[in-house]
């Protein structure tokens, strides 16, 4: 379990650095990663989870096209939006 937690932390750290570097080089676009955290899985057969908020504070649109991790066989992206205080 420690290994999975460390792997998820490494994924979030690498992802954060990558996005920040991308945002910095985009000139007008500013991508901010907020509240990253990871939850390790209980059993080896259960997936772990990592959560974060990606916010574009710039004036240009941007898109997240792909996510990969050497720490996981499969990485999935799920989007949650808050509307009227409900996610």
C-alpha cells in the first residue's frame, strides 16, 4: 500500500510540474493546480485515486488531452462540475 501511495504522489507531483511548465510556456494561458491529494487503494486489486482541480486563470482556452502514468496500468479522467452549489 505504501508503494501505491508513493506512486500516486509521484504521479500528482509530475503532473503538477508538467501542467505548470505548460502554462508558463503558453504565454497568456495560466494553468493552476489546486488541492492535489491521493488516496491509496485498500487491496492490490482495488484502484487508487488521485484528485486535483485544474483551473485556467488565463484569457486563452486550453484542453487536457491525455493523462498517463508509469505507476499505473490505466489512468482515467473524471470531470466534476459544480452548479448551484451541487457537484
